[in-house]
């Protein structure tokens, strides 16, 4: 191997590693334990008083699994109409925006920008560490009315997880869909349905 060929190979390898490093491989979610259901229901609430403290990757993994992960080989922690599973979760954080790949427990980066301001109109949205955007993929054959209903199931899972784990959350319908579509590089079949902010209490 010539010195030039070695240099090119090294450059390509470095580029590949850098590109792969943009994604976040989440740790395996903890799917046992937590607060008893009735206690979590009694503590479930909306709260907008967020600190900027970030969630660690284990908490993020557990949160996303509770929201819309797989609890059986082909079924998930929340139901969907006619099992279309048309919803996708995008995670908007300070260090970038990501698509949650539940099968591989992976966050696939779609932007390296801080898009939190695009994720909602209230001031707390750009302070909180995590904003989850519920996106319906119309190409999977589900109507948007069903997608709104299905989003409610996922949102409640997030509420109960947050109550159990000492986090706060609030679900939101106020966001600029056009700005989000641009920020998340969504295509014409992908429609932002709902947003939910998660973090620690100030």
C-alpha cells in the first residue's frame, strides 16, 4: 500500500467514524421496576417549570421505550389504529435532532443544530432538554384523525414514565409545523401531530 493510498484510506475511515458518531446508540432500556401504576397515576401532571439539566442516555432510552418502544417482537408499548404503527418520534435536543429507531434502540441524527425554538412557541421549550415531536407518516395508510388518537396513547405513556422517574412533562399542540418540517427534514408524507416537552423541574 502506498503512502497516498494509506492516507486516503485513513481519511475515509475517519470520515465514516465521524458520520457514525452523529447517531446515538442508546443503552438497553430498563423495562422492569418503577413506581406502582396507581401511584404514578396519582402523581401524573403537566408542568412547565423546566430546568436546563440534560437527561442521561439511560433515562432517555427508558423514556423512549416507555413511550413507543417494542415490548413484543412486532408490537409496541402503545396501541395504534389497525396496527399501522404510522407514528415516528423525533427527539429535539440542544446537540441536535434525532429520529428514534425503536428496533435498534438508536437515535438517528437528522440535524446537528439546536432546533428547540422550532419545537414550540412557549419560552420553556427552548430551555428544556428534550422535546419529543410526534410525526405521522401518511404513506403507512393511516388517516390523521387516527394519528391524533394514537399520539394520545404515547403521550400518556410519557406522562406516567415522568411521574414514576421524577421528571416533569407537558404535552403541546402549539408549534410551527412548517418550521418543524424544515428543521427535521420531513417529506411530504410526514406531518407533525403533537409535541411533548420533558425534563427536570427547575
